[in-house]
C-alpha cells in the first residue's frame, strides 16, 4: 500500500492552539477575581472609581494638607495660600494632655501613667496564653489591681498621695477606668449569674433570670439614668456615691448581665460527661465548678468575652450623657473652644477619637480571632 | 418527719440549699424595702410628689417633632411621653428597613467572588463596628449636618427640595378626597397578588407547572392603582417648600437630628447585619448547593429554594436581636436632642423630679418590646426547628 492511501495520517503538523489563558500570576489573579464576567467587570470598575474618588481626598485632608503645628485657630483657618486646609492636628496636639488626663492636676499625673503601666501589665499577663502563673495574674488583675489603682488615682493622704476628687478625672483616663471597672466587676458577677441561671435552686434561678433579662431588655442609657438619678434616692443621704461611682455601678451591672449570657454559652458547651465525671469523683459543687467546669468553659468563651468587652469599651462613651468627662466628652468640650473655632476642628476631633477607639477595638478583635483560631486548632488536634 | 423513710428525707445539702434560697430572698426583699424607705424619705425631704398623677398635668415644654397633635400649653405629660414613644418607633422602624437593605447588600458583597468588592465590604464592616455609635452620631450631627450651609445658602435639590443646616425640606403630598379609592385599589391589588401566589404555588405542587405570576402581580400592584388614580381625577397635589426671609414655608421637613440619628444607626447596624448574613450563608453546607446543581436547578433557583431558606433559619434569630439593639440604641438620640422616648422622659423628669416613675415608664416600654420579641423568636425557633426522625 502506498503511503498516499493512508489518508488518516497527517502529513503536516496540526495548527498550534493558542496558549490557555493564564490563571496564575498577577494577571491570572486579576482575571479570575476581578474580571471573570461582564457583571464582575462593572462591579470592579465601580469599586475602583469609588476608591479613586475617596482615598486621595481622605489622604489630602488628613495628611498632606493637614496642619500639624500652631498655637491657635489662625493656623487652621483658610488662607489665600491654602484655601482648603486639611485636618487641624495642631488642635489635638495642644489639647492632648486634656484628652488623656482631663483636669487631673499636672503634678500628680505620674500616678495616672503608673496606673496605665500597671493595667497594661495585668492585661498582658492575662491575655498572653503562654504566660507563666496566669492564676496569679488573675489574682493580680481582679483583686490587687483594683485596690492599687484606687489608692493611686484617688489618693491616700496618709501615704503622701494627695486626694484627687473624681470630678477632676477626665479623658482617656476615665474611659479606661470605666472599661476596667466594667470588666473587673462584670466577669465575677457574670459568672455568678450564669451559674445561678443554671442552678437547680428555683429562687436563685428566678433571681438570675429576672436580673439578666431585665438588664438586657433595656438600653444602657436608662440603666445609667437609673444609676445616676435613682441611686441617690435609694441610699441614705450621707452614703450617696459620687457621680463617677454611680456611673461605674450602672456600667458594672449592665455588663455583668451580658457577661452572664456569654459565660452561660460556655457552660452549655461543656459536655455533660465532664459534670458527671466530676460528680463521680465526689467533688462538691464549688470545687467541681472551680476545678473542672469553669476552667474549660472560660477558655472556650475567651473570644466571646473579649467581644463583649469590645462592646463594653464602646459603650463607655455613654457615660458622657450622664455628665461624666470621658474621652468623647473631652473631645466635645475642646471642640467648642473659641480659640480653635475653625470649620475643620470638629472633624479633626472626631477623627482623632475614632482612631483611638478603632485602634483599641480592632486590636482586641484581632486578639479574639487569634485565640479562636488557636482554640479551633487545639480542638481539631 | 422522722417517720418518713430514709430515701425521702432531705439530705444536709438540700437543707443548706433551702437555707441559701431563703437568705437570698431575705436579702433581695430587704434591699428593695430599704431602698423604698430611703426613697420615700428622700423624696419627702425634697418635697417631690410620688405616684402617676403628673401624667395628666400640662407639660409646658415644646417638642420639635410630633407625629400626633401636641402643643406645650395644652398637652399633658402623658401625651408628651406618647409623642416621644412614637418618635422612637419612627426612627427604629425606618432604621430597621434601611439597615436591613444596606446590611444584606454588604453581607452578600463580603462573599462576592470579586476580591475588590469583598475587601471593600470587609473594610466597611471593620471600620464601622470598631467605632462607638455615639461618636458616629455626633460626627454626622455636628461635623456633617451642622456644617451644611445656613438658610440663605440652602442647597436646592431637584424636585423642589431644600437642604440646609436646619434640615431637609421637601414637598408634602396633599391627598384629595378621592385618594381613598387609590389606597383601596392598592390594598386589593396586594391581597389579590398574595392569593394568586398561593394558588400558583398549590398548582405547582400539584402539576409541576412553574408559577408565572410576575406580570399579573405587576398589573395588580402597579397598573391597577395607577388606573384608579387617574380615574379618580388625580387626587394628589404637593405643597412645595418656599424660601421666606427667616424660614422655609410649606412642605414638610426632616429634622437634622432625625437624619443624623437615622444615618448613624443605619450605617452602624448594617455592619452587624452584614456579619449575620455572611455567617448565615456560610452556614449552609456546600453539599446542599452541589446537590441542588446535581438535580439540575439553575443558580437562581438554587439560591431561592435551597440556600436562602436554610440560611434564614440561621439568620433570623441574630437578625432580630440586631433589630432590638437598633431600637435600644435609638435612645442615644438624647445626645443630639432628637425627641425620642428617653429625651422626652428626661424633660419630664427634670420638670416633675419624679425619677422613679419616669424611668420606670421608659424601662417598661423597652422591656415590653424586648420580651415580646424574644417570645416571638422562641415561637419562630420552635416552628422552624429541624424535625429529626
């Protein structure tokens, strides 16, 4: 047979197909993630437009055209050279010590700084899961630190620390104090309430359920109003707590109801076998809770506890409404200063406050997420 | 007692428990009694009345926004509190609608396969969730709305509306006498559509014929009322806002307080709703989608019939609690002077001095809403629970 008859054999190489569309590399990533369909292309274009529209003007306002130094409003007013000045950071710089300490006497501010350091130590000890002796850390944070801070901040004349009435406290100091008291008081109270809600004593259960549902059903503002207006009515005149104290009581009660629900979630998640095993070992109730159940339950709920704390930290701003000079209130007060009355003062003040709260809350939420991921890994083994 | 058999006798632990409960009851009752005694002493000393008699006294203060007739000289404190309550309900219901729309959009955008879209949505959620709501409200009110131009420099918007630092002024619809027919036609249209839908669903169950009701629904809900509108002689006119020398006459307005509160609540709550929606959609196992595709369902039908119903089971409970949060958060209105329940109650409290009664009324309202909602949620949870064999 001649070769020419075997028509099924090619005598020339087939035409080359074009290379497949790249799905790796920068271009490939863009193609799969940004331009996969006409709808997607449109979305991408809209988003790019949004970014191009917003980001440069934000950068211009907050960084490039911002005024970084100056002694009064003159620096931040529009001039012929700069018809549209950006944020007035000079204002924040001048008022910064007020934002941090309020009217705390300048000569005593080292006490506030020391309080911040002690607090950071306590938080670090508890938050770092690999830290040595975290049980001691808990004792330090929940017992020693409150006493130390009280002595430091409000002063004991006997020890040579002058009295500083709480009406002089202000700014970030008050925000941190409210948040710290909230967490220090609400965690133990919340654990007690959660245990009470799962107790088999009907009176205890009824009390816990009523308290938790009542507090969770009303806004924090009304609780704060109750604490600041009704509390003085409920106690004899001479025991009437001062303004900050009242707000602290309100915040602590409010936070403990929310904490109770979070802890209860942890208690529910512990398998029944753990309870039964503890009972089989004849552990009495409190030792069962302290040695077996709570250590596991709190570990599981740590991310939720941190998330509740983030909520609490944001909610501290509400003490502003019952007349306490927390950080936000100091911003409001400084914003109204006629020496700094410019069109950009308010925006600058709020932006500064927003950055502060964002950094704190975002940091905490990242921490919660890391712990969660770590717990998930430990769980999977 | 000693006659009872051993197994019926209470153990020592049980006696301790009973003693503990009695102790708790004594402490609680004692605290309440002590507080009541102190309160009545302190109130008597300050010469403040007690009881709810103030409810029918003339209020004597102005409220900047009232949905029902209210005047400072003739209306009572009770009426004032109703005005505040309605204002709270107004801002809460508007906020819930807007936040749901924005929240679902952002939540779905977070799951988009388009990385730019999902990252932008993620950035929005992180930014908004981590800044206190009160700060956001103050920002929108003081930094944005209050820095709008004043009356003279009012920005004229299309459609005859004006925007300035006193609020948004827009044309107010004036309904003619025949407008009732149009509203009636709309109601009939909606009811008929619902019935049509039920019928089509039943027919689909019976015969497998897909429901094609969209055209009819459009006809019933849109075309019918429009026809009736023109048949009734177009009984609708507008009162346009007009610039006068010192104010704007005519039209109706949205207070800047309401606008700031609404914007802040919407933006804040939407971030939380977005997370709820995302978690709900992610909670539907991918096998469900794959099974639907294996059965030959198109992607739209997969979403509508398989994914959304299962996601809703996860979404609805936390979504409701976000709605409750929004309602409770609307009490922050007091910081910018929007006359909601808490703000009005605050005025009443300042005038009458009757803190216990006023705060009790306020709390009772929020408690009523919260407890009713959680009751409904429990019923819903019971209805949609997965019935296992």
